[in-house]
């Protein structure tokens, strides 16, 4: 491929704050069509093709069968699983010309069950896994970061079916290792797996694969002492409270206009950890009130609360209608119809400040063990904190990092097969619903995440296994006959040798050509110029600046091809063995 023939423009001006979006826009990889919807130019499509090839090889290696589900599905399919009504506006619903309700697929559990139903009717057909690489649409309200968070996207999703939990667990381990291999082969072995919340997918066991980066939207909790890793939503928050030596009596004190934890703590001269705060939510379906009490320095985790309630929620409005004194809500003497919950951060605490349930007053000396009704339950509803206690090793060692989710796997259980009536005959002739696993990777997001992990100020530094081109030839002064002849010859030789080559033979300045080459990000670069030709040499260098050397023009093709093989071998050396 010659640069002069590539559709798309490259430019120097910074376009976006998020680096992958900035560089891939400046480099002519993609063009925005609408909010969260992009067209891909040739460089990005070549990367996508390579990622998809890796995905197919690794899914086939764990006995996956590639299939293709429809993008558009009848609503009846989603109604049979219960998700047509339970999922919010992210699921795009519409009517066809006959008035039938339809959806655009944002995920394909229902389609997978529908495909397997009635054709896997006996235990002898199990286990099996089907997967696809397909366009999906999620009406994402916060599309951002280019291909990091989009509305229309290409995804590899797989669905396995099993006759026992033990069989699912064995397969889940194989899929877990396949994912580790995928990321290593794509050049990002630093991706880590973390325990996650299953969310709308269902199931009790799930993992997210995260690329740690400052621009990531997910918070990852890591213990460097024991290796524990979890998504913030799936990490137990453990709080140690040291009871004061002398218990205080409950006492009502005037606090005036002080309402927030910061204001009340400052007014009374205490720290936030010696307070108890109230957070009020409402259920989406009936607007009933939910009141949560936790230690004042802790932050509520909405996902944990949603999972506990098994209902979607939103921050409360018109708190006064719930007979609650906004800014002065407390657990003692509380009279309300709201559902009242207590977080574990209050266990063992004493002498806390809390609301007095009337304007301008708070209570001091609150002791949850003494002042709450006997049998009060304490639930894990808050977020883990930096330096917090690890739920595995018990050390005060937790660190919190940002990450981009680049894949996920779930043990779904029988949620979909039972809901949709899928069964098979087991060894005893009984009708049983199979157990499912689910395995997803967003192709475009992985591409952008690799760019996020591997770039410099000038452009992407693509790993050679997914780079749009392995080698770029830069012919400086292509109007020079010797330069042109030498560059043309090497280009033809490398193409004949099966090396993926991008050839820039435009008669432009060195600075302009190198700027474009940096944006293309080919791992290997060969510069041919009047200066190099005059000393009977080509300049061979790495995009990541790890090497630069002169090579003999007579053996240049072999030397470059060997360097490509070395770089591929270096990537593959980090790929773990299959299970």
C-alpha cells in the first residue's frame, strides 16, 4: 500500500483530550458519523481485522463454533427472558412496518438460547460454545473517548452451554486463559482480570479484564500484598472502628445551618469518621424511598445498593414528602415509611454525630450497638477506600486504579435457559435446563485501548501483531532516481516476502513524512534518502526507538523480514500456554 493512495487525512493539531481518540482522529483512522458512531478508514479496519483473527483463533482453540446472530430481533425474544422491560433506554426499541415491537441487539444471550433451543435436546450434545463477531448497538447516554465508549460497536461474544456447574467451571477456566492469550497476542499483556459485578447479565461469578490507565472510567481495587483484584462494585468494603474508651450519652446539640458532613464536623470540631450520614434514594418503579446510614467519611456504592434491592434507583427528590428532615436525618427516633438500611461501616463505632430528625439539631454520642434496635442488620453498601483493608489478606494495603474494561466473562447459570424454556434430556431422561457461560470482547474498544497503552506524543506505537502495517518505507527525495529505484526495489521484495509494507514515495519534506509515519505507527521503519544511498546503506529503526542501525541494501529485505519475525516472537513470548 502506498501512502499517496490512502483515503483520509493526517494533521498536527490536537483534536481531543483522550489520547487514543486524539491520535486516531489525527492519524486518519476514523471519522465520526454521529454521537458514538464512527466510520473506520483503512488503517483502523486493518487493525480490526487482525484483532478479529486473533479472537477467532483463540475461540476456535477452545472448541468454539462461529455463528452469526441477527442485529435486529423481535421483542418477543427479549420478553421471554424478561429483559425487554427490565433494561432501560440503552436497549433501542422500535416498531417495524407491521407494528411489531423490535429491538437492536446490544447483547445476544436471548439469540444464543433461541439458536440452541430444540437442536441440543439431549445431554450427548453438551458441552458446546457458539460465538460471533457482530455489530451491536447500545444507546449509550455517555458516549465518549472515540472508540472507548460508543453506541454502535463490533463485538466478539460467545455463549457456552453445560450440563453441570462443574463442567461450566472447567470451561470458564479455559476461556479465562484464552482471554489472557488474546490480550498478550494483541500486545497488551498488562491487562489484568478482576472480580466484577454481573449487572444486567446475571450470574454469580464474573470477571472483567481491565487495562489500567488514568483515563479509565472503572475503579479497580488492588491489593499489592496478596494480589487481590476486583472492580469497585464487587469489592467488599471493610471498615475498622475503634470504640472510644468512654461511651457518651446521646445528647441533642444545636448545629444551625450546618447540614453537610463537612459543615457539621467543622461546627462540632470532630472528624468525618466520627459522624453518621444519611443518603436518600428512590426506586425507579414506584418512587418509594430508601434511606441508607453509613459512616460519614464513606461513599455509598449505588451498584451494591441496586443489587441488594434488586431494583433500579435514583437520588431522591422532594425528601420532605418522606417525612425526613433534609440535612438533619438520623437513625434514632426516626419515623418514616422509607426502607431503612445500615452499612457495615457503622459496626463497632461509638460516640458518633448523627442527625436529630429536626431542623438545626444533631445528636452526639450515637452508638449503633446501643442505640439501634436489637437484631439490626448491617450490609456492605459502601465503596472500598485507598489504604483500606483487603478482604483476602486483611492488610491495610488497598490501592485504587482507573481502568478500561476490554472484555468480560460471566457464569450465567440457568437465568436465560430457564426463563426461555430451553431444556434437554439428561442421562435419566429428565428434562433439565442447561447452564450457560458468556464471554465478550469489544473489538474497537480493544483497538483504542492498545493505542491508549502504547503511544508517545507523536502517534500510536502499534504492537506488530495488530499494527496496520508491519513496516513503513520512507523514501526521502523520491525525485532522486537512485532513491526511487532503491525504495521501489525494497518495496517489491518485501511484498513478495509476505511482509506488510506501507510505502511513502511522496515528494514531501522529511518532517512532513516522518510526522505521518509516526501517526501510522508501523513498528519498523526503513528510511532511504540521498544520504543513505550515498553511503550504500538504508536506515532501519523502530517506532518505539528501541533500535536504529544502518543495513546493507543488498540484504535489506532479509534483514527487515528477520526484524519483523523477532518482534512477533517477542510478543508471542509473553503469551501463556493454552489450557
